[in-house]
């Protein structure tokens, strides 16, 4: 894309927008009443989230982000690994704003369904994560381990060792990262809804608070620290381990 808007900021913004549009779009499709996807279940949600990440990474690259982090935990972990914090001030605001914008699009797509869905918790779940069993410390541990796994395996996928002398074929890494997110969702995601990404949770939670949604509940800010702190700690721990042992 040769447009003047192409930049690292726009890449992170547009990529995160696509992730949330497709990721929380499937959650809304499964949970909201009278959707044709209503009741499709956890496998549908985890598969679509993997495809959402795949699509978001490609979009991010096309719009100007060579890194396609789309996740503040990845950006912070990358800063720890490289010792270069300069991307934090560009990438993280773009990721949060992109997540909010993607969520507004989900809200628009499913506009008739908010009013016919009585379950306020289900409507909140279309925006942000919540735990299956509310034990914030253990919920945070789950997010730490999930994001530790995410960053560790992404580094393995993109390493020279994984791709041999010439690296992976062009376009293969985003596909494999999407598969990784699908795997994390199926294996570890049932505990907290696997935010593994602070922007994925915080941006849409802000949107839930601000948007007019019929019969909505509070935005559960007392839990919001878990999907922010947990992923960042997990990413940083993975980065430190790679630096020490790599």
C-alpha cells in the first residue's frame, strides 16, 4: 500500500481493529440472541480468534507496521528483549485505539441484537474478558502463563532455527501465529477467556462503558487489572528467559 497514511501507528491501529472486529465479532455472534451463530460454542470462538489474529497481522503489515505486535504485552516484552523502548509510545496507543474502533464496528454490526438479549453478562462478554471462576490472583496467573506461552512460541516461530538458513516462507509466520492463538484458546483459554493482550480487553471495555447498549451492566472495572497486568508480566518473563538462556 503506497498511501501516505501508511505508518507504524496506522499498521498497529488497523491490525488491532481487524483482530477485535473478527474476534469479538464471533463472540457476539455466538452469545447474542437471534444471531444465526447463536450457541455455536467455544470451538467456534477459538477458531475465529485464531483467524482474526492471522488477518490482523497481515493487515498491520500492509498498513505499515513491520512488527505487527497488535498487543501491548508483546510490545513491552520486545522492548525488554531489545533494550529499545521507543516503540512503546507509538504502538500501545495505536493498539488501544484500534481495539476501541474495532469494538465500535462490532457494536454496529450486531445493533438489533443488543436489545433482544436480556443477559447483561453475555453482552459484556462480547466486549471484554471475565473469568470462569472469579479468583483474581489465579486468573492473573492463567493470563501470565498464556501470554508467556504466546511470546515464547512467537519468538520460536520467527527464529532462524525454525525457518532454517533462509527463514520461513513469506506469509507463513502470520498463519502460524494465528494457529498458536487458536491453540492457546482451546488449551488454556477456558479459565479467563484468554485476553493475553491488554489492548484486546481494555479498549473494548472502555467502549462498553461509553456506548449506549440496552440493558447493559457495569463494565467490571474491578477485574480489569487482571487482563492488563497478567499479560504484561507473562510477556516480560518470557523475554527475560529468552535473553538469559538464548
